[in-house]
């Protein structure tokens, strides 16, 4: 039997839950997430690796899910916008986007938030220049970016604070 | 947009990838990060019927100190080249340029080997590997061979790789503290360069051009002028010599040639000022 297959079973952990499905080899990750798993928070914008609306985390790093095959993500972990909040408690980056109104129509927002989470995990609290450079792969046609930049600066600072607190809160001591 | 249907197979090793390429011939394409290939497949400009995924081949993503050069595995992602302390120290031009490719999401997927194998004259990293005089290591049915960057880029999206060869390693000479510069001129942050320049000084000055012809180009006349002792300004006047850029929405041929002269002058001025922040 030839090894190459036009249809494969993939197992992808999406937001911490294992998903197992048979897909065509050509299925894009964004279609897998939206149409097979049913998570429609990840938007398709340009569909040409430019706009970043479809950004998700693959093993914790931002990628554009319109340019990843589902079979490439087989055996890996994917986090979408639906996987950030802890119950009713928004993720610090989501909270910052709400607080600073980092959106207008909201279409680019899931991708903006996911790209920003990845940036903050890699670089910690971000300066304005780091945000503007780091979000070069995410386009917004409404806001002019000002509030998005403010949100990501605040969100990255909040994420660093949380990470710092949990790092300091070792057994027998640490910040209260 | 969805690619045309294809069959998919994962290579277990570089040799397995070579065997699969030999088995499937012209019908097959290798995929690693897929950030050159998948956009073409979605536009149906590329319609391979077999996709051989090399991304899971173990031990092909690394940066190693090879003495006078760095040895970088073909599957090393742009993000990992960009952030690798050894690269930043020994070949800062490459580390910096890797950080200029696309955007962070693209750099989390795209690989050095993939970028070179694609052979796009508008890509950043081929020009860098040309400027520093790098070597591409290709594995084929007869084992490995080394291809000088100067011999590697043949024509538009065409390289010296045989259809049944896979890039396993890229060797990049250390630049030993020489001045360097990377100039990328584009209209929007994440765009391809309209024109780009990679330059390094030292004992073996190298200057290469992005998007100034059908393949990544060495600016040979500029280098000759430098070796003859020309000033950055005088050497840069030769930047468009022998180039044959295309005209498109962004730039006419004349504008690209003008840009090449301006950007090479800027790059050589930075190189002359020695290493430092760029």
C-alpha cells in the first residue's frame, strides 16, 4: 500500500481538548478549526498570509492558520481565541483590549489578541516600538492602531506581572 | 482558497525524503514550514500531486559552531535563526535579516532551507547567504554534496538542487566582527523588498541584491570597485550594473535601479562605519 494518502486521521489538541478527525490532506488548519471543530472565533480575512485575522497559537507560538495544513498540526497543540479565558475571567490580554477599546468592528481582534499573547510570551512587557514592530503581521482597517497598541502594552505588562507573581510564589513564601 | 487535491506523506529522515522524491519525480514537492509553497498552492500556481512533509525529520533544526563558520540545519526556522545567540554573535547580518522576513507568524513557520530552495529573487535570506559566501549542503541518492551559494541560484524559482535532493544544512562563514548592513525597502512593514541589499565588510567584502533580477544577485561590479579601493559612494554607483529587474505595481525598472544605487550606498556607508547597532 502506498504511504502517501489524500485523506488522513489527525489528532490535534485544541484549547486543551483532544480532537480526532479524518480530513483531506489539503484541509487548512483554519478550516479544520472553524468547520470541523466548530470554533468560529478564528476569522479568515485575506486568506493570503497577510492580514493575521486567522492567527492562532501552534505549540504556544503565533501562526497564520490559513497557511498551515491541518495535517501539519497533527499531534500538536493549538490555542484559539476561545481557549484564552478562564471561565468568565478574561485573559489579561483580552481584558486589556476591552479596557483600552482596542477594536472597532472586531474582525481582526481574535488574531490581534493571539499574536499579542505570543509576542508577550516571547518578549515580556512590550514597549510601544516593540508592539508596532511585533504586530506587523496583523492588519486593522478601522482603528488606526492607537488603541490596539495601548491595549497590547497594558496586556503584556499584565501578563508579565502574573508570570512574575507565580514565579515568585514558590512553596513557603512569595508575594501574597 | 484551497489547494488542489494532493496526497501527503511524512518523510522519516533526509534519506527517506530523497527516496520519496525519487519515487514520485516531478509530481512531488517537499514541504517544511510551507510559507513559500502553500500560498502558491492556494493560488493553484503550484499543483503538486504528492506533498512530502520533511518538517518531522529529526535533527535538521540546529545552529552549530563549525569553527570558521556556522552550520545551520535546513529546517531551522527564521525565528530560531533570528533569536540564536551564536548567529547574533558570529553572523549578525544573518540574524538581523532573518528577523526581517515576513512577520512573526511567518518566522514561526518558515525555514532557512525552504527559503533558499524556493529560490525567489525577492526573498531576503538568499541575498544574505550570497553576500557572506555561504554553502548549501544537499543530500541526494549519492550522498551529500556542497554547493556554493554563487552556483546555487540558477533562475527565477530555480536552483541547482536536483529534483531528488534535499537541503540538509547551510554553512555560513563567520564575519568576525566586520561591519554589515541589511537594507530592505518596502511600502508596508511585512511586504517583500521592492529592492534589498545585504552587505558585509572585512577581508572579503560581499554585496548582494534582493529583487534586482530573475534570481538573487551578487553585486559583482560593486565588490570589484571596493576591492580596488573605491569609496562607498563610488562603488555604489555600480549597484545596478548588469541587473535586469522587473517592473511591477511597486516600481519601474529605472526606479529599482535607482533604489539599488541608493540602498547600496547606504549599506556600504554603514559597513564602513564598522559593527554596531543597525
